[in-house]
C-alpha cells in the first residue's frame, strides 16, 4: 500500500489545535504557510473542465527541496480591499486578480467577508527556472484556509490549490506525488495524493540546468495547454498513452529502478514537447542550449551502455536531469560545460507544504526601570 507521509504531516497539523493562527482582539486573524515547487515527470497538459480546473490526464511529480514560497495571510475587518505583495512589491493586474479570486473561494467556504493582506516571498529567484505558481498557490491555500479558521486536510488543500494553478495541487505534498484527474463532473475526486515520501529514494538527484537567454513565458501554461487540446494532431494519442506511461513510472519509482525510470521520463517529456511543437501556433519553449542538454543526456546514456540519467522540462527552457548520486558529479560536469549553460544546481526530493508557527513576541519585563536601562 502506498505510504502517505505528506498526508500525515499536513493532516496532523490540520487536526491539531491551531497554535499557528494568531487571533487578535481587533478581530484580525493571521496564518503563515510554506510550500515547495515540484517538477512533473508525467505532465499535466490540458483541462477537460476549465472552470473547475479538472485535467484530462493524471500527472506525477517530485516535490523539490531547498526552495519554497513563504506566504502570510491576514484577514482584517479594518481593511477595505485585499492587499497583495509578492517578492517585496505590490502585485497588480493578472497576478493580483488571481490571488483575489482565490481568496474569494476561501471566503465563500468560510463565510468570511473580511479583506486580507497577503505577503508572499519565494526563496528562489524567478530566473532560477523553477516555476513559482505551484509553490505560491499551495502556500496561499494553506495560509488562507488556516487564517479563515478552516481545518482542512491535505486532500482538501490540494483540491483548492488547483484553482490557483493546476501544478499547485501537487506541491501540498512532499516526495513523489500523483494528481488524480478523477472522473466526476464536479471535480470532487480530482486531487493529489502522496505516493512515496521524500526519503524513499535517497540516491535520486535532480541536476537543474539553467540556460542563458531563457525566454520569459508570455502565455500562462493554463492557456497554452488549451491551445494544444484544440489544435495539436498528437493530443488524442498522448491521452491514450499517458495512463500506461504513468503506471510504468509509478512502478519504477516504487522499485527505485533507475534503468526503467530514466528512459520513461524522457519518453514522456519528448511526447509532451511534440504536442507543444505541433500546437498551432507552435509552442516552442526550448533554446539551442536546452536541446544540446537533451542531446548530451542521450549521449551519456549511450556511452554507459545503460541509462544513467533522464531529462525532463516543463513549459520553459531550463532542463531537469535526474540521475543517481554516484553519477551526479560526472553528469553535472558534462552538462555544465555546454555552451550557453548559465549554471547547474543539485536539488533532491523534499517535504511538502506546512504551517509556520508565529514568532513569539519577546516577553515584556514588568519592571519598567530595568527595561529602560
Ligand atoms: C508543463 O498548472 O503550472 O508544468 O499556473 O498557468 O503555469 P500555470 O499552469 P500550471 O501548468 C503546469 C504545466 C507543466 C506540467 C506540469 O507541471 O504538470
């Protein structure tokens, strides 16, 4: 049976007394939550219901360590409108609207009318190539529900997070995570579940290859993927193939079988890219350096006679190369010397989202004379 570490962690916090939620006499209530990014080994690309954010196919990802979004939400009856700050600057336009819409969902669920202050920071720069919508909306789901007094399980948070960004439904949990597309038309069976904990396969590492001149994504993935559904001649074949591939990838992870896993994730990534490129107008996310990185991984595998690494990328130019600890130095050195590679980072499977306890205010000294000294 699949272990459920992320669920246990999140559910443990959700069930306990809400020591992380600060309630003030003014009626304001505040909570803080952190969540990590993830990289999909089986991609989510296309929604059968846009309104409800229900994907056509289930997907599978690895939650990454080292990086996180840290988000504080404070519902305050004294505020007249929502205030949103992301990475130290007030959010405006689309990004602000997306957060406000998300807060509206939480308000509707909790019968709360108060406006909120949202302060969110990523400890990774946008240029790191790690998508922040997954970690950002998973952290917002955790912080906003807790501040609103909702005691939600990991599954409920995952179901909510997808309304901000589909991939956020997976960042609620740590380790290896599967997001079930579900069958119901109301989306109630559409949520992510942890498959294996982050320490399930300690040898597995992700060498992230950051390329120079990665184009800024102009169209959100949520929009681009619907163009693929409508125009790519390869899309229906992809939907037919993904369940088999997903089952094989899940099994390879379960058995910690790198020789099986690496070719399968490359096959999946190649299929995803073919769908993007055959979309009209074509979606081309890679640079020449990204393509050279894919070629170098194939060359490394040919030289070794057996697969020692596997690549994947999402809707961007940076490439994630999975390998085993014992090959990581060699793989990294080979990729780092390709022309146009800005840097390489090594990341690993990591834990999922969790609440942050408020910092205790220093206890006041009752003797004012001593305090002034
Ligand atoms: C290719 O759910 O992250 O990364 O929030 O619009 O960026 P946006 O959509 P999002 O799309 C994910 C697309 C993907 C594949 C995946 O992560 O499964």
